[in-house]
């Protein structure tokens, strides 16, 4: 008896491929889709899952996708569908009736991905439990909408044209040099994007920590030392300046900067 499964598809225009990987590897609220935080405000890693990447080389999924998109000039517009997310959910009874395990489901997911999405950069991730702890094993497949194999054929044809004499050696050398220069630029750009991605994830986690503190004090009548320590990291008081230009003028202005916990200095409207 073969395991039975339901199939769901979601297309995404989100250019941040790291969001997909974060969702697969960290716990999220099923209604708000925001990361779940522990009592210390840290995002909680999922447990018992398996994850693998396809057609990404030695890079992680997000960097590999961004590099390919830049290389081929694809998925650069806001309206472009950047990725496709497929969810294969097995019946909870398949574990007992058909011997389905997380390892076996992961194998099936990778096989399905290779057969139906060849050439696509992909993440295959199997979770041991479903929504509301329903007990059903399910597989997530996230693919970059760009298919590398088709685009790589362009460079293969370029080489074949050179060998067949359809383009000159000089032209082939010129195009190859352009390609090498582009590869170097993309590598540097990918490193920058990885740094930006890390900063974004850190900023998101810090914002959640700050909001957790805010929710503890939805209303208060006095500014206590405890409240101050939780909300404020530091206060910087600058030297006062006379508004009338006189050194000892009575009208003076003094700038005070407040750096809040986790989020730093916040520019508030006047």
C-alpha cells in the first residue's frame, strides 16, 4: 500500500529567500506566521526535522538563489514570482499503516523534486508533525523559480559555437572574460547580500524582543527603576547651547538621546 498525500502550492514574490529557510527551521505561529520566541526573546529552533538543498553547490539556498538571479538577470522585478512552495502532507495513519517515517518522507520529497523540478535550486524539508499537532508527517519543497539548467545551456552553446567555428576565438575569449568578471562581481555582491540577510534576521529578532517588553507594560502610572532598566539601554545628554547665541544666555537648548533596549535609538516624530 502506498502512502496517500495531499498537495498544496504557494507562489511567492518575496525576494528574501532566507525567510523560507527560517520558516522551515524555526518555529512559527501558524496564524500570524511570525517566529515563536522563548521566554528570553530568542527564536525557537524546530526539532525532529530533516532538510537538504539541491543544485546549490556549497552555498546555502538563499545565497545560491540570489547569485543565480543576479547572474541571469531574472527575478529582479517586484511583480516577479521569486519562488514556489509545495507542501506534501501525508495521512497521520501512514506512519502506523505504511511504515512512513521522517527519513522515508524526506527521500520521497527529494525524489519528487528531482523528477518534477530538475535544474531548480531547491530546499526539501520534512517536518514530523502537522498543524495543531495533528501527527501527520509533511514535506516542504521550496524552489527558486529560475531554472538553472536551461540558462546554463546558453554558455554550453557558446562553447560549442566556438569549437564549431561559428564565432571567432577572439569573440569567445571576450565573452569568457566578461563572464569571469561577472562571476567575481556576483561573488562580492552575494557576500554583501549575506551580510544584509544576517542583519535583517537579527533586527527582526531584536524588534520582537523589544515588543515583548512593550506588551508587559501596556499601561503604567509611574516610571519605576525596573521599567526604566527594561526599556532603556542608555541615555546620552549633550552639552546645552544658548538659543540667543550668548554664552551665558538664560534660554538654552539641550539634546537628549534615548537608546532603547534591543532596537537602539528611535527617531520619533515631533
